[in-house]
């Protein structure tokens, strides 16, 4: 049977959302303006946003609906990926409202309830509520408790109308205890199926494509194991320093800010077994198994075997960087890391003794997130020995951002003689192939929450398994708190110790520029 024209539908499913009310807590903030509302605007442009859906911003800022709309209009103009369309905006803006209130006040939540009841009655909408917690994490517990006490959250109504769901931003806890406490509080007010813990990395096209690449092609899966793969590298690098977020960052560091969530999610998608189905829980079950198979890193090893560093002062690329400890909001003498690198092992049959080298940091040489699958070298016969060898092993690079795409490096014969062999990249780029800008992660995730698909969100056991793995590392870091961390030059690839870490495993870090599509087209 020719199956080539069977449409592979449904995954990831995007059933049409029914009209609802999105209530954004912390609506005057950065995320609401830079990401959430531009994403909603894009969904409106693409006609994916259900007509009549209302947006209600909630916060303490002294704003009225008019002022709130004006600020959002400016933000959408600046941050949406599509050109600004006055008609689309006007239609959306007419359904945006602002409600002033405190996060810890029962009366204010009761007033919010009355306002929502009146808005839904006026617009002839069912009371379907998507509560988006976009405040700093210090307010999460108050908001959840008051959603419960005011009766705005209706436990158990995940799918059937009227439904209520909650989207909760990262960071989800700052350790295992606080994550468990937050999970416990959520469980008092919502069913797990109503809770959407966001990790925006999971909304990125390339990240979702990891599963498609692995399980919709016959060439990758048979070699996706310790027999053929030498090691895996995951890099998430930013060129910016901590900027205006010094005080938040200093209390988190690269471990909490990136490793515990984004990097763990990428690792799970690379390493997980094929799920039994594409149902949300089947996918998330497999991710949890990966987290539970991670070889623990005891505190003693973490103190010395996990590379942590801070960016130092310097001039690079026309920019001046302060020493991290001199950044506004950062404690003098802080030992919070802006860079972390470590080696992980997954103790299961598929990955036995395949190291996963993971690194992330700020003020690094390039803004890039990528996953490198380094295959084992071919045997030292025929070509992989002098005079044509040693040769670079095959490498598959999944670029998560920017320039989303996939590159495969393989060996070819250079034209002419004598026989010379060169590793060349074969490149697939989303933008080039599909000819349009890739949707922002928030567009996908907000729509999934609106349609009730939690596949790309983190389940409670998943978040606790990730924290359980990270806790001994944090304990190891605490043991050496107060000790100065190594510095790395701004806009470099981090400290020498990170190179030593991977070199000890007989490898070296992939240099992302080598997979630049412009080079790949050579
Ligand atoms: N910004 C990002 O790029 C980004 C990325 C990933 C995750 N997140 C997460 O998303 C959430 C919102 O981020 P954000 O950058 O929008 O935060 P933000 O601008 O600092 O705060 C959002 C709003 O929360 C309210 N708020 C309540 N308590 C506050 C407090 N103690 N300090 C400051 N503001 C307070 C403020 O509104 P009112 O004063 O009007 O109440 C503020 O405008 C956070 O949990 C953050 O970790 C943000």
C-alpha cells in the first residue's frame, strides 16, 4: 500500500478553541507585553483565536482599560512578528479589559469574580476561564489560593464547559520542597489536568520536531542508542548579561534559571523512548522515565565535577561588560553562577555510558540553543586512518534557536586527486523550507492551553523528578558558597574548565558557527 499521501493529522492536535476569558495576573509586566499579548495578536491574525474571547488584565498598577489597551498596542507593534494590522488590533482591543486589584486580597478577587460574571454575561460567553499567572513567583501562592477561595477556579472542569485552567510561569519553585508545596496548593484548587506549567522551550517548533524527527523517520531511531552514539551535547547560550534582572538572576543562577527546566526538557525529548501514543500523558510518562534514570550527582561530586563560573569584566564586540558581581541587583561577592556545564549519564539500556554534556550561560559568544548528536567514529580501516584519516565522526545538529533547523555532517570526497576526505554539512532550515517565520513558542502554548492540550506543559511528577535530580547538585554548590567562582571573558565560550570537562570524555564542544546555514550552503 502506498502510504505516502496519508495525511498525518492530529499531532500535535490543534482543535479549535471555544471562546473563553483569559485573565492575566501581572498584566502590566514585561512578559505580558513582550510575549503573551503579541502571541494573542498573532493568533488573531491567523484566525486561530476564538472570536468573542476576552482578555482581562489584573494587577496593582493604576491603570484603566484605555491605558492598558494603549500600552499593549505599543507592545504589539514592537514585538509581534507580523506587520501591525489596525483592523485586527481594533477587533482584539475591543475585547481587552483591565481590572485593578491586589494579589493577596479576598475582596479584590471577589470583585474580579463579579466583573468576570458581568463581562461574560454582556458578551454572551460561557464562564470558561484561562488564568495566566504572569507575576513574579512570590505571588503565585496568593493568586492560586484566592482563585480557589473566590470560587473562580472550578476543580475538575478541565474539558467540559464551563472550564477553568491555570497557566503558571516559570520558575516553578526554587527547590524540591517549594515545588512540592506549590503542586500541593494547585492540587487543592485544580485537578492536574487543569494545570499548565509552562516551559516556553517546549513551544518551539524545533523542539516539537525532535519527536517527529525521531519517530517519523526510519533512519534515525535504529541508530539512536549507545551502539552508535558517542555522546550528546546540549548548549543554550545567551550573549546578554543579566541586564536589569540582576536581583532575580542572583537568587536563581544558571542552574535554576535554565538547567532545571529548559535543559532537562531538551534532554528528555532527545533521550526518551517512543511513547505508547501521542496522548499528553503517554508523552509525559516517557519524559519522567528519563528523569528518573539520570545518574544522581552526589553533592561531593557536584562541588567539583560541575563547572560553574561567572562572566568577568571586559570589552567585546563593541560592548562593555561589568564583572557579574558588579551588576545592579547582584550581591557583592555573589557566588551565583552565570555559566554551568556538567556531564550527565542516563542509566538505561539505550543510553548506558553515553555522556550527555550540557552547558548554558550568559554573556557567551553566540546566542544559540542546539543539540548535537555525535556518532561514533567509523573503524580505522579504509578511510579512517592515514593518509585520509582520522576523520570527523558524523554529527547531527538540531538548532533550536535562532535559525531553527537541522544539519547533518558527513564525509565526502573532495574533487580531484589525491584522495582527500572532508566533512560537509547538509542543512535543513525552517525559514528557507517553509518560507515563513516560525511561530513564537507562546503562540503555540497559549493556543494549546486554550484548546485543553497539556502535552507541551510540565506535569507535577515531571517537575518534581527534575528538582529531585538537581537538589544534590544545589547542595554541592551550597558547600562551596562564598568561594569565588572562576571568571570567563564576556562573549567567549565560557571557562577553560568546561573545555577540560568535555576533553576528559575525549570530545570537544561543537562550535555553533560551524553549522551556520550560510556556511552549510557552501
Ligand atoms: N519576562 C520574561 O521574558 C520571562 C520569561 C520567562 C518566564 N518569565 C516569568 O513570567 C513571570 C512574569 O515575568 P515578568 O518579566 O513579566 O515579571 P515582572 O514584569 O517583574 O512582573 C509582572 C507584574 O507582576 C506584578 N508584580 C507583583 N508582585 C510583584 C513584585 N514583587 N515585583 C514586581 N512585580 C510584581 C507587577 O504588576 P502590578 O504591579 O501591576 O501588580 C508586574 O508588572 C515571572 O514569573 C517570570 O519569572 C518571564
